[in-house]
């Protein structure tokens, strides 16, 4: 039987949820996210050397405990990151992580609803996000906001979980990636996979915004990634 989408709570805002999330080992996933972001950016402008790379003003949506902005700032010594989340408990732990990394002057934290942001159109050179879309009941609203606040010729780099085809595959993923974690962490991951979009679903949404559906690719056995340049009116025109 094909696995249908089952929504989970939009905001992980209990102290237990935030602490469990922060305690899980995301280091490899976060490093891959940043490495692949750099590779995508290099593909757009091969003449820029890594040492000179500056993403400029960056928005990280659904930052959680801000581990990806910290990793990005370790590799890009010039960028400035606005790291936002709707969950207060996540942001409290994020503040600790940012301070511990010595990044308080480069990473700003804010409580923001990704579906209705107060930022100006085209305010950010890069909009990135890891695992926010599966929390949103109507993801297209969030995707529209991402595009709106991305500068013309700016970059969009969005990654999330990919819903498996069936329950058997889902349980195999839970065992593989959280089998050594607590039962609570396993349940969180299982619920997140249930709430995620399939590859076809996210491609359809991206196409509805005027982007090439093939700009979304399956980038692991459990993730899709949308990597695109915001061409403004040209993208909207198809």
C-alpha cells in the first residue's frame, strides 16, 4: 500500500523535543548539507575560489538548534546568517550552540513563522533550509515565501525528508538511521517520514512556482534537495 502523508505538529516546542533533537548526531548530515551547498554555488560561478567565497546575507529557515548556520560560518568566513525558527525551545538551545561556537556576531536568531515572514522581497542572497517543509500543512505557502525573500539571481537550497513508498521501507529507514537512538527519537523520525512529501509532490509544487521540477533531486535514500537560482520574473514566466 502506498504510504499517505500524515501530518505531525508544526512546531517542535517542548523542551524534551528540542533536547532530543539537539542530542541526536546530525554532524555528518550537516556537513554534507554545507558541502553540497558549496558545490551547487561553485557550479553557478566556477571562477570564484573557495577561499574567496561569500554567500552574503543568508536566511536559514527552520534552523532548529542552529547547527547548520554554525557549520556554514566555519567554512564561509564572511557570510551573515539570519537563523529563524518558530519554536522557542529550539532557539534557546540554538543560542547556546551559537555562543559556544563564537558566532554571536555573525548568526542572528529570531522567532519567525516561515509561512509569513516580515522580511522585504529579495532581502537575502541565499535562502537555505533543512527539514522544515514536512512540518508545514500547506508547503506551497512556505515555498512561495522562500522565493519572495530571495534576491534575483540569489540561491535557494532547500532539503527535507522524502516520504517512502511504503511502510516497510519507512521502518527500514527508522532502523538504519535511529536504531541506536532512544525510542522517543525513533518515533520523532518515523513521524517526520510520514509527514514528508514524496519526490513527485515536491516537484509538482516547485513547478507551480515557475521552476524546473528537475531542480529537485533525490539526494539520499531519505532526502530530496531543491537547488535553484531565483531568476525572478523569468522563472515565473517558465
